C-alpha cells in the first residue's frame, strides 16, 4: 500500500486538473474523455466543471456513493492512513482542496499527497 505516481494529463501538467486525473483513474478512462464529460456535466448544470456538485453528480451517475470520514481526529488522519485502513475502496478521496484516486490501498497522484487530511470519499458501488 503506497503512493503511486500517476499523471494521465497529455501535457503532463501537474496542477489544476486533479479532479480529472482522479476520475479518469477511477473509471479507467482517458484524460481527454473524462475532461469532456465533466465539462458537459458542468454545462448541463450551468456550473463550473471544478465544482464539487458537478463532479460529484458525475460520479453518482457512474455508480459512486459519497461517504463522510468521521471527524474523530481532524488533523491527524491522513490519506496514507485512510488507504491502509480501507484497501477495499476503489474511488476518489477528497481533502479540502485536492482530489486523489484510490484503489487497493494505494493512492494515485502527481505528487505524494499521503500526509494530506481527507474529508470525504466517493466509493465505486457498482
């Protein structure tokens, strides 16, 4: 269980597209396809693609369910610990400002975000 470097962005950009990167990994889709689908979701909702409501609706439409992480240790429970505790979760882990793909106890990102504090996650249910 560990950090795995993952960057499907065709231009190898490192910031601004974490939602697209994480969703493309969790759905096993190309970055471009995921980007277009999220943009169209935002268009249909008259909201920005980066809005939590937009990409959350997109995930719900693709069989994901959202769960809140209990606030028992709001500053000490990390992405790395969540992945160790939940190796069966395939989905998306969200912090206050970042989104990370998780699968099999590993987390996939362009940088080692293991010390970030997760707030909620989207789990693939079907």
